[in-house]
């Protein structure tokens, strides 16, 4: 069962991700909050923070393992392929800050 503190930390992380990280499609920026991807990404990344295992390779594995459906589900693309490099860097900054706050 998720404790209240954990749930709050995940919500805070999800809010930060949703407001700052976007996917780039034909130079359109779709923020993860608008794409409804921020919460599930935060839930998958939070164990890396709580466990002290925050490494860029592990974060990239999570991003690669998170499929995003396109065209009404006709095609799936890993989230990692839709994030610009600067968003991946910013995501790491957000995660590092969140981990500092947890510690």
C-alpha cells in the first residue's frame, strides 16, 4: 500500500514533470500533463528516487519502456523517442532535485 507521504511525493513529482516536460511532434510541444502521461511516468520513476538508484541509464530504460500510442493506437512509440534532448536533461534535473528533497 502506498503511504500518504509517498502518494504526495509522487503527485508533486508528477506535477513538476507535467508542467516542464513535453513531447515534440512536428515542432508542436505537447506537455506530458496535457498528454496524461505525467502521473504514470512519475509512478515509474519514483522508485528510483526512493531507492537511491537515480542513474541516467535507468531513467532512459523507463522512458524506452513507456509506449505512447499514436494514431488512435495504430502505432506505439517509446516516450524516449518523443522527448527532445533538452527535456531529457531537464527531467534528470527535476529528478535530482526531487531526490535531494526526499533525502
